C-alpha cells in the first residue's frame, strides 16, 4: 500500500515537473526568439532611417523608444500566452502609477527633458559641448540619459534633466572660437617688438584664421614684467593643434636672444 502511494505521488510530482519545465522552457524560447525579432526590427528601422538621411540624434532616440516599447509588448504577450491575466497586471500598474511616478520623479523629469532636447535641439550627436559639468563629444541622446565621450576617451552618462536645467555650451555651432594663452615678458624687453613678432608668427600657424586676427595685448603686471594675453582664433576641430603650436611659437619667440629672460627682480636698499 505504501509503495502504491509513493508511486502515485511520484507520478504527480513528475507530471508537475514536466509541465512546469515545459512552461519555463517555452517562456525562455519565446523570450529568446522575441528578443531576436526585436533586434531585427530595430536594425531595419535604423537602416531605413539612415537611407533617408535622418538626423543621427533623432534616429538613435527613436531606436531606443522602439526597443523599449517592443520589449514591454513581448513581456505582456508572454504573460498572456501562458494564461496570466494581463488586464489585471495593467490595472495594478495603473494603480501603482502615481506612487511609482512620485518615487521616480527624477526619471520622469529626465524623460521629459529628453523630449525637449530632441525638439529644441540645443545639442546634437557629434557636437563638442559642455553639459552638466562634463566636456566632450555627444555620442547619444537617449530616453533618460545622454552619453558624452570626454577628450580622455571616457564615456560619461548624464541625466537629461541635469543637461536641460544647467548651462549648455556648444563649441561646434559657431564658425570659430578663441584660444586663450598667456606669455610672460621681462620688464626690460622691447614690448612693441614682442607683440609684432608674436602676431606675425602665430598668424602663420596652420588653421589659424585671419579674420578676426591674432590679439596680443598686456593682460596684467607682476614682479617679473608684463603678462601678455595671446589670443588666436580657429575652428573648434583645430583648437588643440593651434593651442600647442602657439605655445611653441611663444617659447621660440620670447626665448631667443632678442628678449631677456623673464626673471623676478627686487631692489634692496641697505641703510647703515
């Protein structure tokens, strides 16, 4: 009798294990196939938008929206296929929406800011900017965050609300920008000759534009002598090349025999 009961319970457990296992296996298969199909759909959409020369910022934003929407639909479809009442889940989600919205107010703010960034377009993919305290090249504007590659090649994610709520500096919009440099001049040096030589030599650096011209003026004085403000102009793509080349020109010009070395000097009066 005990053997019969044991066999009966083993049969029941085996039947439940097979049904649960097949259900889980089917769910995994549906998930894998669904994710593969979603990837194909997103690729087709991206290629279609690329063929129509859609803006890269809008293209990546739409790709993210489509990916998230299809994944949510996939989860709901799998739950519905296995007999789970998705309408009940929808009601629960709606009831919890207010609480979730309050708890995730920052996330919703990022979402709203992302929409404004797409519509107003203060920045776009490929621009060199300073946003949210980070300077770099915009890689993507997403649903909730935007990614920036910094000059030292570090990918940085910034919340869209922080971007939209802070100052935005876009260096790629204007045709040129000014390079800010300083040059220490000795108090005994010939100031007009130094200015003339710096203006001529820096203007000859590749990618320095002629209009506006190179500015070389006295910025301040210290114990050594006057400090010159050296300001060439160039396109943003050539900023660092012009920056480093201008420093080399300043060193070669003011470090020659025509100009004394800038050294601090003090006059000491001895009274006996």
